[in-house]
């Protein structure tokens, strides 16, 4: 991370929240109901992407037979059912404390629906670390670029002093659109091979990121 940064935009799912396993379980329920082959974690992390419509297609769901909204809403039902099982990664509290003590302003910007996101963060008792929390308006896991732009504008954030930390190439797209630095953590929804394709700054976990900064 370059010197002079004082603001972090955190991704939620797969970066702070360890939810890849429940997402894999949820998509496999959908695939089984459609008599399609299930995924293992390796394959899941190879094909997961935004927009999730493309990921569903890669998993074998045929939108010629049903509209995207049906499996999308079906998945959300499973995700909400399984969500209580997903905890924070073990190094999250230490990391949030570290940046708080360094005087960083911390935000969350996520493709998770706004109310569900706020509730999820609050239930894990870390809402106090964040100046604001930005999710999207629906359950379709669309691009979060517009929400990130709204966050930057409303919170009057200096993009030159801001970094985004996430676990998917979409986080990189958001960062590029905003003109900010991206740092990838490779233990979430996409593998290190995909995340490192453009020579991006990449760490296996948040603990490694802190060691890099000290």
C-alpha cells in the first residue's frame, strides 16, 4: 500500500466475511434441483464472477429455460438460511483494530442487499469500525460501482488517499472506475491465479497484509 493512504473501502463477502463455503453449498442446492453437476471449491473459485448471471451460466444454469431472477432469488433464500454459519475470518478483528489505531477511515461497499448487509455486519459486532456501510438495492448481486461512486461523493472521500481491499476482480473494476488502488486477498471467492493476472498487489490473508505494512 502506497504511503499517504488514510481511507479503506472494504469488500464484505469473502474479504471480511468467510462465506465462500456457504455460497458453494447454496449454488449446489440449485444445481441439484436442476439435475446439474455440483461444484467443488476449486471449480467454484475458478468460475465465480460478477455479474453473477455469468457465473450461473458457467455453472450450467440455462437461462433459455428460466429467467435469471428465478435462480437468483432461489439462491438468496439458501444464502439467508446458511448465513448464520458464516463467521468473520480469524484475522479480521485484529486488522480492523490495526487500521483504526492508525487513524484510517473504514467503509464497506458490497454487492449484498443494503438491509441484509447492515444486519450481517451488526450481528458480527463490528459495525463500530466503519464510518458507513453501502450495499445495493436488490438481491441480484449486481455491480457495486454506482454505490461506490455514491459513497465517494457523499462521504467526500479523497480518492488519492483511498485503497480498496477485496477478493474478486470486480473489486478491481470498482477500484479502477474510482481511480483508487486495489489490494486483493486471495482466500475468498476467486483464486490467486485470477487475481494476480495483472500483477496486482495480492496477499493470502489480512495478517500478511499487516506484516507487509509494519
